[in-house]
C-alpha cells in the first residue's frame, strides 16, 4: 500500500530492503530517487563491540534527526530529508553516500582526548574537523583530505563543500542545543551526492552527538550507554522532552 506524504500529497511505496546497518534498515521505494529509512531499537557502541536494545530508541532518533534536518534545511543546509512517515520511518533522497565520517569537535572528549592526551572537557580554541574512512573491517581509520582525494572517496571541490557545510551545521546545532541548556561537545555527520549537489545525509541523533548538560557537565544520552551510567531508556525519552518533540 502506498503511504501518503503529508501535505505534499506525494505517494511512495516501500519496496525491498536495500541495506541493513547497526541502527537502521533502508528500503527501496517505487520512486528511484527516494528511499525509506526505518530506525531500529538496537544500540551499539565502540564500533559494534557493545550491543543492546533500547525500547523506543528508534523512534526517538528518527524524530530527533528529522527535527534537526528540517531546522537545517530552513537555514539553507541541503539535506536528504523528505518527510517523516511514522515514528520510525522517514522518506529520504537516495544520495550516493561519500564514504567519510565527518567529525566536528568543540570540546575535547573521547578518542580525541585519548589520542592527544588532552583532558576531556578542554574547550578547543576553535572547532575542529576530522575525517575517518568508513570501513568497518578496518575500524574506520582516521584519514585526511589528501588521503580522501587520493583513494577516490571525494574530489577536492567536494571536500571543500563538505567542510564548509559541516562547520555551518556545527554553528546551527551548537546554538540549538545551547538554547536547550545542552553543550554540543562533538558529533559525526555524513554527506552524499544527489543530482550534482553535496547534501547532508545519514542522521543527527543522540547516537551521533556527544551532549553534556550545560550546568553540570553531566553526560547525556549516548555516553550513558557507552559507560554503563544507567537510565539509558529514560535518557532517550529525556532527549524527546528536552527537544520539545
Ligand atoms: N561518532 C559516531 N559514529 C562513529 C564514530 C564517532 O557517531 O562511528 C561520533 C561520536 O558519537 C562522537 C563523535 O563522533 O559524538 C566523536 O567520536 P570519537 O572519535 O570521540 O569516538 P568515541 O570516543 O566517541 O568512540
């Protein structure tokens, strides 16, 4: 059965499973330019070494990501978002994913702190960006722009556009979280090619952002799962409340 997409009166039919990742299933549709993403309740951390299921997580991440994508679109960032279909399903543009994880950091934490021996919580003098090459078997090794171009992951002009968009996304998200009393420590985004344009793809959710409470520096959401800080399910619901979803 075709589902009606809100006001646009656009219809799309969910067809075969195209791909299943750690957190999402991706389905083909009867429109070759569109896919349907279905968020799962499965949780992983540390490159899949830690696994679990958190009831309701798929719905929270789907709605949170969509909320951000709509906000970013309004501010001029091109994204793959088309329309939310249900609690866990969203129609997105079928972009050709660029195999780079783009990580933006505002505050030292996680692998950055470990690698450089810089205390978690150190406010970076300016936001910084790193790339890793999306490859599970290799553990997503960190690479630079020269590597990315040399291995054919992206072209120079694409890298420049990705960097420009990534810092713009950071400014927008940082402010949005700040207004909610949350510090955006770091996050990961991905980009794709769609009809000759670079667009923001994948997701922006509590799984891909490191968020700390502004007053207390309490680690919110994702870090709780990673470090067994408990209350994981409640923490995902808390995202909802915090974001007014
Ligand atoms: N991140 C992600 N997926 C990845 C790798 C990193 O979403 O495969 C996010 C992570 O959640 C954090 C940021 O990118 O918000 C920086 O991650 P870091 O390199 O510090 O790795 P970690 O120490 O979190 O494993």
